[in-house]
């Protein structure tokens, strides 16, 4: 019983710590990054949305594989140097919209 109470106290303390740290973060915090390129937004987007050529300009990408479509959208596996073998990061390209579906699969 004492072990269970100690474990429960530890879990509550951990939850309180995470909640306390989260309470210190500004409510409307937004992180952004910007860059300037000598190209039009359409040209930049064309390069970013061409998943099959990512390995030509992104040094962390070692290869690209086309996967079966998911939900009617094209899906690509970007093989990265930082990812363990067999753990490609997947990005779907739903008709070249700006919202990329990022995820991993085992």
C-alpha cells in the first residue's frame, strides 16, 4: 500500500511539474522563421513541393520513396540521415496544399 501511495504521489508531482512549466509559457506564443530568396513565392513553393527532388537540395535527406496514396493524397517517404534505418519520415502532399502531414512509421 505504501509503494502504491508513493507511486501515485510521484505521478501527481510529475503532472504538477509539467503543468507548472506549461503555465509559464505565454498563452499566445508563436514561433516563426523567415528567409529571403531571389525567387518568386511560386518558384520557391515549386521547389518545396517537389518531394521527389528533396534529396537534391536538402542535405539531411538521403533518398525519397513514393508510397501508396493515403486518403486520395500522394505520400512520400523522405529517408533522412538523422532517422534510423527503416524509420523514414513520411510527408503527404495533398494536391500541393501548404499543410504538410508529417509523421513517422515504424
